[in-house]
């Protein structure tokens, strides 16, 4: 059943029964796109793990990655030794192969959310699912890996974003991420209501947003490049210590500024195909906005990440970052 869950979810099939057993544990379907796996035996190194994907519907590599991992569990080549909540976020967008339907789901994960509509309702459902999961496993350290792919190419093909929150990151996380072939880490500088931020801010989880390459349709992703990432989530779901590698094999960056779109006439002053982490020298004009004015690089060179001039008014159009170090 586990190996078929993704296909059934995409095909709107609702299997009965909604719970069952497999070789090393049990599963329960809480709602469409929300699957909980519970081990028969919780191992000493176990975390309460949340693995999420498809918060943006056109980001398919993480969905395929989780599919491969679930198939390995069902085949018995991965043994479950930790509780795991598996989430596919924006199901209508995933089926339509669109980033979102009406609004960006990955800015809605805030308990005070007042917006209405399909995506806000889904955000509330996912927040409730995470709350319930962590409450059921209070004795275990909490972890959330939210898996994405980026809209554009990147000078660092695989990188992670560390959400801003008071919770400190355990240094061994950097070693795990380096062994999973992550190439860079981006430290956020303020609260940003993403899904991984939700778990870190409200639940003190070790939480990250992963960018695992570039957006591509199903079947066109380079899954071989994600084999180390599959090793990481397999080890964590087994309740085992993942492989480690020195953290200094990754580059670290810190956000200095969020470039926000304030006007209809907003535009970025560089080519649309400029890759993430591209560097811009002092005096360079990066954006024109009739409300906020031009943004010009000051005395320190800046690298641009996640540039997107087509965001909604009031939304982030780019992160501007500088080299940093592990937090």
C-alpha cells in the first residue's frame, strides 16, 4: 500500500481501510496527502520526523524521492524505527502541475492566519496535522524537512534554507546535510511564514527548507543526484544516525535584505535566467518599484536568491544575501 499511496493520492482514490500494517510498523491515512507511519519499535536515536513535499505543486523531484523511500519501506529494504508524518501539501496544484492555484501556500503557515480559501484552509489542516503529530510524540526530538525544487538554476544546485527562530540548530545537522550532498546553507534573518518555519517557531523542531535542484515534470528529474538525500531520510526514518561529513564542505550565507514587490510596475533589473546566488557589485540597480523606489546595492556585494518579479504585490521578490558561517 505504501508504494501506491502517492499514485492513489494523485488519482483521488481513497483506499479502505485507512490504516494497516507493514513489516516494521503501521500506517494511518489521516486525510488526503497526510500519512503517518509508526514503528513497531522506536529506536534510541529516533526523532519525530515530518517529511513534506509539494507545498508548491510543480516541484516533483521531492515527490518522486518520497515515493522511492516509501517503496523501500514496503519492500523491507528500509526498516522503520522512528515515527514519520509524510505530507503532500498542495494537492490541486500538484495535479495541475502548477506552483499554486490562487495563492502561495508557503507563506500561510501562521496560527493567526485569517485568510479564507482553498490554500489557507489547507494550511490550517497541515498545521493541525503537525501539531497533533508532535503532541503524540512529545518525548522525541522534533525534526521537519520540507522538500522543494527551485524555479531557476543555481550556482549551488542543492541547498537548504534555515528558518529564523529562537531554536538553535544542532551542529550535527550541518554534518548530516553535508553528507546528503547539500552544497550551501542560507540563514534567514526574520520570521517568514513557511512550513519549515512553522515547525521550528512553534514546536522548536530542527527544521529546514530543502531546494533539491530545479523544477521539472515527473519523470525528468535527476534522481541519481538525490541518492545521498534518500540515504539521509532513510536513516532518520530508521531511527539511526545518518552519515556525516564536515560542515565546511558547504557554503553558508546570511540574508541581509528581503526585496519586496510594492507596485504593479515592479521589475528586476537583471535577466530572468540569472541563477540563484549570483553576485552583484556595489552600485548595481537590482529592482525598480514606483512605490518603494529603486534598490541599489550598497557598499557590500550582494548575492540574489529566489528572484521572482511575478509575485503578488506585497510578497517577497528576492532574498539578498552575503557569505556567512554555520550558526
